[in-house]
């Protein structure tokens, strides 16, 4: 006699159907979310690598934000330094023209206009405050408002500067810190001293800063006195030197710009690598996930059909 029993088969097939449902649901969730798992516990073997990569990615993104802000400041530095350099060149040109023509027509008006330009550049601001104030961003780094204020300032006019000496430094990547700050007295003392000497001579005062000229001052009268001419000739070397020094500041600033731009490119590469590592751990391959989902759904439907057939069986079929 053959013994017929469907209960045990039904239980086995029911368990297989439930397992197929679970796998199909997991495959559906992967397709919907685009992630391998909903919770870290399901990818516990990769948690250390994943959290490390996410931490690195956050730091790289912050470096990029900081560097973008610094690049904007360096661009403002470049514009201001270029303006100061140009103003120094204007004064030098006016002095040489006065010597060559023995006429001071337009000389002092050029000096005054250049002074105002330099003063405005040294007191220039961005969204963070005064560019050349060091960390003292709320106070104009140069306290005077007129070239005549230089007549009562110290010689050289160190007392007109209110910046501090704390220069901005930024960490541009995981391994490097770059000093990018420029302060007003460091950049502007030489040219302000030149303006002071010219203003004093124009007002009949012999400067005491080196090189000390031989007086008396002729107040840049026309025609030039011998003393005026000798004084202006002596100023040419000073003006050329300070223009060279300002150019050096601009060159250093340009080097900082180049360094940070290269750092940004490197950070982008590292960021892409970190994002790829995170994606390899967290994300699914869309085509593979859809194929897997179709297979799981097919297996689930098959288990439904088999279970349905078993449930329709009875002993009557064998009697």
C-alpha cells in the first residue's frame, strides 16, 4: 500500500515561498532605493571602509569650500596690489617727466591722485572685512584720509597703520597649510613713505628718512630749482625699488593662487575616488538589480504555482 501525505510537502513549500517573498522584497527595495542595504547591519563587513570614506569625503568637500573662499580673497589681493603697483608707476612716470622737462606741471596732482588710489586699495574690503587688516577685519588698516595727514605722521609713517601682524593661513588639503594673508604695513609702508617725502618737500619740509636730501625745498616750483631736481632724481631709485617690491608681493600672491588651484584639482580627484568607493559599497548596479528582481519574482511565482497545486491535492485523487 502507498502512503500519501501532503502536509509535510506543504510546509516545506510554504517555507520556500516565504523565503522567495523575502528575497523578492529585498530585490525590490534595492531597485527602489538604489542601495545594497537599508541598514548598516546588513553590510557590517564593509562598515569600517564606508565610514572612513565618508569621513574623508566630508573633509575633502570642506577643503574645497575653504579654498574657493581663499581664491576669491587672493583675486581681490591681486586686484589691489596691481592697483598699488600701477599708482607707484604713475608717480615714477610723473617724476621722470618733471625732471626731463624741467616742469612740475601736473606733478603734485598726480602724486595726490596716486595717494588716494593707494589709500583706497589698502583699505579695500570684501565680504569678510578689510583685506589688509590681518585678523583685525573691522577697522580700516590705514587711519589717514588725506596726503596732508602724512605731514604730521612719524617718519617713516608707521603710526598710520592699524592692522595687526596675524596673517591668514588656510589648510588647503589633508597635508598642507598655506599662509596667504597680506597686511597693510608690510605692503604699503614703502609707498606711503615715498608719498610722505614728496608731500613734505612740496610743503617746504626736508624729509629725515633716508636718503636725506639736501635742502632747502623749492616746493616743486617751475622752473625746477637745482635742489628740487636733485631731490626728484634721488626719488627715482626709491620709487623703482618699491615698485619692484610690490611686484614681488603680487608674484607671491599669484604663486599662492596657482598652488590652491592645483590643490583644488587634486581634491576633486580624491573626492571622485572617495565617492566611487562609497558607491561601490552602498549602491547597486541598476541593470544587475533589475535582472535579479525579475529572477526573484519568477522564483516567487513558481513557488506560488507549486504550492497551489499541492493544496489542490487530496486522497480522493488516489482512491
